[in-house]
C-alpha cells in the first residue's frame, strides 16, 4: 500500500497508529546475466510503499466495525431493486432488504451487472504466476533485502519483495517473500482462455502448469530468483483482467473496488483505489440527504479517476509485458532514459487519485 493510504487509514482511525508493515523505498531492476546469482542490475526507480499481511488489516478494521448484524459468509445469488428498496437473495434461500446495496464483490461481481449489463472484464492475454515463501527457507534475500526487486524477462517481468509474517512479524528472519511474474510467453492452451467465471482465485497449479513454470524460471531467471520459485510450496496463477466502468452507481446499487473498474496490478494501486472508493462513498453518505443522492455523488467523484487508473494499467502492461523492451540489452543509461518516458515511475498514485 502507498504510504499516503496507510496514513489516511490511521488518520480515520481504521488502523492502530503503531501498526507497521515492511517499507520499501526503491525498485531495483535486474536481468539474467550468464550465471550471476542475482543477475545484472540495469536500473533503480524510487518507490515508497508499505507491505502488509491482509489478514491483519482485515482484523484491524473488523475490530472497529461494531456491527451486531453480521451475516456469516453466504453467496449472494441475486439482487432485486424495486419499490424504493433493494433486496438481496442468498444462496441459502433467505432474503434481506436494505436502503442500498454496496457490492465489494470483486471482478466477478453480481452487483456490477445491475449498473452496467454488458461490462464484462477483459482478459489481458497474459497471466501472473505468484507465490509466497517464508524468509527462513531462503539462504539470503538477494536484491530483495532492502527494495522491491524486479527482473526483466522476454515479454514480461517479475517482482520479488518482503511482506510481514503470518502474525505481522517484521524483524529479519520472520518475514515472508512475495513474488509474481507477468508472463506473456506462457502458452495460451496452458493458462486459458478465460471466462470470468472460469477461474477460482488462488487455486493451485496443475502438473503441466507447474512443470512449465519451473522450466521457464530456470531458463529465463537469474539463479537466485529461479531458486525462490522452485522452493515456493504452493505457487498459483492469476489471470490479468481489466475493465473501464461507464457508471459507478445506479439507483440504490453501487459496486466498489474491483467490482466496478479494474486496473491491471502493474499500477500497484488496486488497494488504494478500493480504499479511496470506500472513503468517497462513506463521505457522500455522510454529506447527502438521501442514499440515492449519495450514490449519484459517489459516481461523479470516482468514475473518471478510477478509469484513468485502468488506462494507466493498460499502458504499463504494454510497456512492461506485451511490448516491453529487450531488458537484457539495457544498461543503466538506457533504462534511465526509458524510465523518464514511462508511466510506471513516480506519480501514478497521485494522478489516479485526482483523476488528472
């Protein structure tokens, strides 16, 4: 999460003031270079972020919710809006009625079709291979010790960075290393094609997918990074989707986060965007006289900024994956020159949050 987002969560009392993650102040780029263990460094980009453990963030917010009317997890099969109210139908057969329905239900949202019937997320024609491994399982941290380490590969790149341990531990030796690899060279028959409902987030790899991943890592990654991937207990795959939203609310229904517009993860701003959606909606509900008026104001506040973030993610995906430079041919001067022309360096959080 971007540092300004962390600060705003604390300012609004949604996180303890002493709650901390692992801070990274730079992104170091490297490429495979013969047998150099961590590859050859081609450049460095400033980046100030804080990584966290999602379960701990959830518990921070849940502790403040103070909600006595909580329905244990149950699938929502249908939402019906009529006669000045919204009705939610659950898979277990029960129904609940509300003034408004806020759908924070991801890119396969059941709320979004009520706002835009034909706005299906588009698969971006490449996946991200992902994994998480305990720091203690690694001989050393390589270039990821003090920064986010990016590795340029043919038609893609990967990121390796530290996150807190399961219980939020941040001391050296108790953290975990998170990695993901955007890979447009992955054979289509191995990873897709994808329908929106054809994939479950976080499901494990098939034998053929795992064999491809390990072989590709040995072929295209520096030895240390290949070792991290080979040592990861349960790697998985994330297909990359995107969607621009023409509407952010309709009547008594509004999606938030990935349930409305979807930006590719290259922006590193999906979390920030979802949190900003929530803040904007909450502020609108506080300031407007009716919920419907609040949802209309929310639509005007967030749609343009969020769609700008989606377009930025598309630009970054083209620049860093599908039409990326020949990373292995770049030196520091060429990397710095390209970085100055690229969207991925400095101000995309500010630009996306303001809509400018």
